[in-house]
C-alpha cells in the first residue's frame, strides 16, 4: 500500500510518498541519497536514490527519508520556476 500526497504553495511543490512496509533502517536514513547505499545486495548498487537526490538538489530542491507509522516516508520539495 503506497500513498502519494502532492501540494504546492509559494513557489514550491511538495511530494510525500508513504508506504506501509518495514520502513528504512537507521543506516538508510543516514546514508541513502548522500552516498551509494543499498540493503538489496547483490541486486542493487545503491545509486538510484543517490542520483535522484543529486538531481533534486541541483535544481534547488530537497529529498528526505523518514519513518512514519511503521513504514517509510519520502519527502521531495521542488522549486517552481517563475515565468514572466
């Protein structure tokens, strides 16, 4: 079960993705998105979240991981481009 919540205000779009799984481990919360990290070895390299975070930060956004009610919570905040 996955829930997606989207909102926007004052020049930003906010996305929250919640799942009802076991949630990220302490290591995942600390490392994922900042250096290659995976708990799926040998099938994953831990690069997906690292690259996503780099792209999001490059355009001025943020990506955070957290736990929520026994599952995982990923928050993404992105700036909205201003048009003339």
